[in-house]
C-alpha cells in the first residue's frame, strides 16, 4: 500500500507594529502582539470543521480528498509555553537562523540571529514590498530548534509517524508565501491566526510568483 507522509507546520502568526498588548508576559498571547488590520480578516470560511479524529477516520474521509479544520487538537500546552516570546528570546536569541524569501519558490536566503529577526523583520507587511524582497523565518530551521524545541510538540494521531517532518515559522501580520503546491500538511497556529486561500489541485489561478501574499 502507498505510504503517506504528512508535513507538520507549527506557526506563530502575529503582527509587531502598534501594539494591542502592553506586556511581553501577557498569558493569552505569549508576549506576542497579535493585533492585525481588520481588512485582513474574513468571516467567510467554507471548510468543514471537526473535533478529534482517529488515524483511520482521517485516512478514510479526508486524506487526499478534502481539507478540514480541527476545532480541538492534542494538548500542546508545554510546547506553547516554550514558544512564548520571552522564553524564545532567552533560549534562542543568539542562535543564527536561516530566513527564506516569501515568494512562491523561496529561493533567496539570509542568515541572522533570532533576536535580530524580531528586531528587524517582524513588522506588518508593506503593500509595496514584493515577496521576493520579504524574508521571514519558516522552514530550514536550525538544528537547535529541532533538538530542543520540536520534540516537545505532540503530533495529532493521524500524523504521528516519525517520517513526517516538522517546520516552524514566525511571521508578522500580512506576511506569507503566495500560492504554491506541496504535499499533505497539518498546520497548527500557536499564537495569532492564519488566513488560507485554497484551490482545487486541478485548477491553476494566474498569479505573480514574486508578488507578496498581501499584494495578491
């Protein structure tokens, strides 16, 4: 039988501009500023929502068939506490991270420390800045994160195989990668929110691969 590998994306999505929080120890949002421009939000969502699913249920009804939103997931309270802003700065602030350009093919790279990244790159996306000139922390994570942070993440039962890779990202309001294709993905947002644009695999909308998601 065919083996399916699911990539897990663990995301911190927030804005870092004029803040809605005055304290870096605000428990609800881990010290991150999760405010955003209202026009970035939408009340439209036509995806099915479910509670917990077993691996068999997921494989039978959703895998390779249709996307789904989970209203409740596994308990990741420890992982979430270790992705709070103050904790991450203390633990990983001096670690050199690889940044990727936020265009469809993400072919450009830059390397700076995690603390520099928060100081210089985490701000609301500028509508005039194209994706190939926008850099953010996602994928290509440092081995220190892989050994000291990722093991604390509890995978969902249908993606519990060690074959599935974990990607971790931190990004500001309005950022993201334009339309692209990849395999099966389970994405969990720890702080903030993420807006998705999904197309059927047989359709190919026109878009500029170097434009930012905000411009698109």
